[in-house]
């Protein structure tokens, strides 16, 4: 009888549960204002900032300079002028995405141009073989940087600052501090100037170098967004320790990034010969800083792990648009550099502000 009564009334703990609070946990949410929503949107789409800046710059300088700025010749000229720095910025972006920095990209590029030029022009080596040697040399130079960072455990800033001096000294030694003239290249290795050729379309003059720059960014975008390697690159840049705990071989990933960056610098070397028409061991001396400028303005975080490779392309175009627009407006070169400096500061400030959205 007692068992039946107990079954009807339920166990003691069941009676306690019947009287317990059954309300569902809830969290207080605050309505975001316009600024906070904008901050969150930009955090999720970091490339949106350089796109907006580029569009605004085109409109402003178009109004200031008039039809000259929007002419097909001027717009394609901007593409030509930023093509080499754009390719270097692509190489630099890979390093910065891993929370590093490479101060030697321009030095690698010039060194590979000097090597290819000396082999093809002065030593009778067929131009295709000379270019292959340059591509291998650029990859090796990148691997040296990667080895110093991953195995010797040097900070990327210090290791690449050192290799920048080494590569620059090698440039001067191999070239004897002498340029290879355009006439000599035309006579012995015209293939080296391939990317200087143009396609005429109305008033536009599109160089093969400009097309190459776009192709480089397109390939890297696919690699970073559609492959496991790309996900590993972002993971290493975001948190290397966490990436290791997740099973990612971080040192191998970093070595591959530096090697690929060096290879891209060698590709830029080939394009630079066509762009300049000659090979100078002291060319693109400020290319390192200019590539970093394009990356920063393009919205790729200097802290690594965030940003799109396409941002560096937009960053390079923003610099080109500013320089072209200010030049057409009659602004002195000094103030053009002044404006670019402010662009860098503002870009980094915006990046810091956007990062707070994830805090």
C-alpha cells in the first residue's frame, strides 16, 4: 500500500523539482548604435575600408582634376605605376598575415633582377634559364628569412633587417654598382623586358606587368581562402600557440610562407625589368616601406591573422590614386609624401579601432 501511495505522489526529489524555478536563462542585450554597428561590420569585412577610401579618392580627385584624371591613359598609368609595388605588397601581405614583417622584399627583388640580368646579358645564359635561376634564388632567399625566424627564433623585424643589408650588399657586389642598360638587354635578352610590353585599347595602355599584378593577387586570394594551407596561415597569424595545439605544423607553415614570398619577389624582379627598362642595383630602394604602406592602408592587420590579400591591392591603388591626383592638382612632391604619411597613421588607427569590436 505504501509503495502505491509513493508511486502516485512521486519520489521526494521529484516533488522538489516540481516546485523548482523553470524559467529559461536569458542574457541582457544592449541595442548597438550606428557607430558600434559600423565597427562590427568593418571587423567582419576589413577590406571594406580600403574599398571605400579608394572610391572616395577617385571621386574627389576626379572633381579636382577634372577629365584628365578620368582619362583612360591616366587610369591605366596608375596601374602601371603601382604594379611592382603591388606585387611586392602581395609578398609582404603573406608575411604580415602571420604576424611578421619582411624588410627585405625589395632587396630580394633587385638582387634577383641583377642575377638574371648578369647571367643573360653578360654571361650568355639563355634568358629562360636565367629567369629560372632567379626564381630559385628568390625562393632560397625567402627560406633563409624563414629559417632565421622559425629555427633560430629571431624576431622577423630583426632577421629581415639583417638580410636586407646582406642582399643589398650582394646587389652592389654582383653588379659592381653598375646598371645594365636597356640597349644591352634588348640586344641579348629581350625576354627580360616582356612585362613592359603594352596592349593598346583606345586611349588606354595596359602593360603585361599590370595584368601580372592582378593575376598574382587572384592566385593568392584563392590559396588563402580556398585551401587548408590558407586557413593555416591565418591560424598561425591569429595565435601561433593555439594553432600548434590544433595540430598545425606552424614552423612548416611559416617556412612555406617565407619561401612563397621570396618567389613572388623574384616574379616582381622580372616585371620590374620591363617596367624600368634597365636593371639598377639601387632601384626601388624604398620598396620595402612602400609595400608595407600598401598592406597597412589595405586593412591587413599588423598583428596578423586578419585581413584580405585583396586589401593590399586596394592599398597600392589608393597610393597610386593619391599620387596621381595630387600631381594633376599641381601639389608638390613633398606634400604628396606628407599625405601618404597621414594615410598610414589613419589606416593603423582605424585598424586599432576595428579590433576593439572583437574585444
